[in-house]
């Protein structure tokens, strides 16, 4: 996958529905994380790691990525976030504030909202 030019004021999460991968984008740096491999999440760029810790410091980065992926699935299906799910509410808040953008990755290379 080639690097993607992007504004640097937000962190982007690129979600691949087929392979369940997240692509964390920070300052034009695209890094792939396989959600089945928690070790890969340990290599987050600093800005992205800071962002993940801001969502919920007590929860592992891997779990936060899983919840971001779950949030993206819920949105794609046109469903509402469960009222009791505080972590998904936190993800929704940073998305609404423009601090996080979620994109889908189709066919491994096409990026679209």
C-alpha cells in the first residue's frame, strides 16, 4: 500500500472490513496493524499512541483499536452505539470533535469515506 498524502492535524484510522486491519495514519505516516496480532500495535507512532491513550488510558492499545474497528462497523451498518458502551461513546466523541477520521480500505488500496 502506498503512502497517502493527508493533513497532519488529525490521526486517521483506516479500516479494512475484509481483513479486519486498521491502518493508523499520523503525520503522513501510514502504518498497518493486524488486529489479530497485538504485538504489532506496540509499534504505534508516538502521536498515534498518545491519541489512543487519550481515549482511555486504562485500556490496552490493542483493545482500543478493536473498539475503533467495532465502532466503524456499527456506523457502516447504520446502527446506533449501545448506550451502555462507554468506550464506543468516547470514540464517537473524538470523531465528532474532528480529532479522528475513520476511512474504509477497499481491495487493499482504495481509500474512501
